[in-house]
């Protein structure tokens, strides 16, 4: 028997909700309030309240007098599956990119108003840029974030920018209109270059990764110190990153010819 903790704290409520969700299996996909109460050894009133909250958020759905898992969990499973697929298909191309350009490279995705690093490959002479798998940064302060925002619906981009412009590096954006113009420019040219935006004396360059539908779902980026990445090298890296982004996109099923306007 699973023991369900009782209490009023947010953490306990989350733990309690997860304990209920874990009861649902292929062998027993339907559960009633009384069954859950008996299985978890807690009052029916407590279970009823938690089940009502889970149902309201879409984690559970009512079926007669019982409940089954809701579509919100299916959505989350889809997000996880997509991230795992990106990780799998991007690993080899990212390693090849680092070998060619000699700088650290990442694969990032957009979550809310921040980017999260799904994959990172270090170069032979890395510098401390404080990035690691699972690390998040403000989208408006990274080349990856700007590339991803450039391919979001305009209302989403405006919403993210409206949450504020953090001052991370000396060249962090301070004006929303100027940032919107830069994002539009990035969408047109197909890549982003950030100099001293997230960190002082750091350059990052990014390009978009597309899935089989043509939707931008991730970004490839490379980052390094300004003393190593001159203006001439920047354009070399741009070419290599865009090639890598195209390679990963093709591995994810993207066929460019299908999405060319006629």
C-alpha cells in the first residue's frame, strides 16, 4: 500500500497529486474516489479535493463515477518524446560542429520566456560560460532565444518581451522596440549573433532547427570568447551552424522542398 502524506503545504499537495496519478496503469486505468482513498489510506474528502484539482487542470478526466488519465499528461509525454528525439538526432552533428569550429556548442529549446540547454558539447579549450544541460537563461539575452522567438507567433514574442529585459551583459537589450526589430531581422537572415549580451567578452551564434512539419522547435548555438571569435570567424561559424541546423532538421524529418512557396 502506498502511503499518502497529509498536510497543507504546496510541496505536500504536489506529492499527494503525484501519488494519485501513479495509481493509474494499463491494467487498472480507471479509479474511483473510494478506491483511491482505500489504496492510499487517506480520507475520501482529501482525495476528492485533490482529484477535483487534477481534473480541473486536465491531468484526470471523469468517466462515469470513476476517473482516467487526462490529455494534459499526453501533451507532457509528447514534449518529453520530442526533446528525447532532438537529443538523439542532434548529438552526432553537434560533435562534428565542435570539431570543425573549435568552440562549445549547444542545442536549446524555448520554455516560456527562457531557453533550456538540452545538449552541450565542449570544445578542447572551453571557457567558463556557466552553461550545462538543464541550465536555463533569459531568451532575450541569448542567440538561441532570439532565434526561437523569431519563429514564434508575434503575440508570443511580444508576451515574452513584455515580461522584462534582464540586464545580463553590457549589450543586453534595453529597448523593446529595438529588440522586436532585431528579432524580425534575425527571422529574415536565418541566424542570430549576440556579442556581450549574456556575458561580457562573449560571442554566441545560433540558427533554427525544424521538425518534419517545418516548425522551429530548437536552436543550435556556439559560444566562445571575443578574443577567439573575430568578425571573419563569426561568418565562418554562421555557415557551419546553419549547415548543422539543416542537418539536424533533415534527421528530424524536415524536407525543405515541401515547404517552399510556389
